[in-house]
C-alpha cells in the first residue's frame, strides 16, 4: 500500500484551490443551480460520459422534464429513446426508478442527506456525496476519477487506486482535505482541477495552483501516478442480426434479459455463429426457417468497457414467425442501441425503403 501524505492543516490546499476555481471554472448549467434534481440529473448523465458529450443530453432532459415529477411520469421507451448515444443504459433505468421513488416516497422532494440519497437506485457514494454537497452543503467529500488522480499525485500515493485498500485510502484523503465550510465548491474545484489541469496524460503542472505542495510534481512522478491495476482483457462478442422487411414493416424484438441494452429494441438476433459469412448465412437460413439465404447487409464494431461487439447485418423479404413487426414510419419512436440506429440511418430504412 502506498504511504499517505497530507497536511493536518488543509487550508492552504483548500484556499489555493478555491482561488483557482473562481477564476478558471467552466460555466456549466448545473453549477448555476442548487436544485438537487438538476444536479442529480447532471451527475447521472455524466457518469462514464465527457462533459462535452453529456451537456446536450442534459439540456434536452431539462427542457422536456423540468422537474423530477415530469421525469417520473415519462414512459420508459421515451426516456430510452432520448438517452440513445449515451450508452450504459442501466443508468437510464435506474434514473427512472429513482425519480419514481422520489415522487412516491418523498413527495417529489429529493432527500437532503448523503445517507438517504444512497438508498436511491443508481446512486453510489460518489453521486450521493456530489448531490448532498452541491445542493445541500453537507460536508461529504467526493471521489471520482478526477479527484482520485489529483489526490494520488498531490499526496504521492503509490498504491493502486482501483483495487484493494486504494478506494478507501483515497476517500480518507479526500475527507482529510475537504473544506468543510464550503464542501460543494471544494468538491467541484477538485473535480475541475482533475478535468482541466491534472489530466491523465500531459498534466499542466506549470499552471497548477497546487504544484508547490504536490509530491508527484516535486519528485518528477506525475507520469507514474496514479497507479492502476490493469483492466480486464477485452472480450469479443459476435452478433448476427437479421432484418426482415415485409409489407412496409420491420421485424423487431425488445431485449429483456439482464444483459447489455436491456429494454431497448433490436432486430432478430443469433450469437456465436461461424466467422465465415457463407456458413453464418446458412445457419441463419436454417435457424429462422428461410426459403432463401439472407442477403449480406454490412457490419460494424462497437466497443463497450470490457467487450468488443462484432455486429453483422443480414436482410430478408421473408416473414419471420414469432416477431413483432413495426411500420417503418414508427422506427424513429423506438429506442434502439446507437449502433443499430446508425445502421438504420446508413441503409436509409424509412417508409420509402424497398428491399
């Protein structure tokens, strides 16, 4: 385990950080409010998502669902359609569940404490600390990837930050450095420093407000810290989709298994088919009971955290038994994984499509 190093008097750390934040902080809409709903919404959207990518989604959600009550009343499919492109769809599922609990159990008012927030679906220690400190000034410290990197470098923490005692050690450091008079501002400042200055590669140490006390900077170790345990190897997953277009309608099904893209729509699917296109086409013909071999329609690769999806697309004009058929002019209203939506757009599958 790495050795912890932190000053007992954390005010120089907090003061330098606060002065920098006042001058350099980005003007983001969720920083202009103390509304816990909007702060929570931004945090859910920004999990595993860059600010630049998440901002348009935040604005769309706020415009359509200005309060948690509006969100709680929204149909699931409407939310998933609006979420397309953000990935990690379980976040959207938990977001809906949490909104409905806030309305039903808390009369539409977000819990104001860290401990109560933790009881909501999709809210872990980081999100609970963010909402509690940003909206209610509760003195709880956040630790996300940006904060962990700042604290590991500043303190010279040499243990792996993502395994063993690392997460607890970093939380202890964050608690120790926290400005308890202004916890919300302090937490946002550390996060912003990690996003803009103390970046994973090529940190801008020369303009960092904390460089005089930073052990990694003093010892020339910013490239070594933080230490992370290697991620799991990426696994390949081959997925063969068959699009049946008949009488202006497309075959679809809803994913219900506890797997990727749960509750989103897709096309009839077979997995684990041979790599050979010829053999795969014959298997599709046999499994779906087709009179003719399906037509090759293209392929795509889609990366998830620990998986590489190898998608292949086939088409047929024959009708498949046991599948829902949706008019082509209704496809826009269904929630598809973004990679499938892009395929539909690329093939220009619309009411005028002819197979």
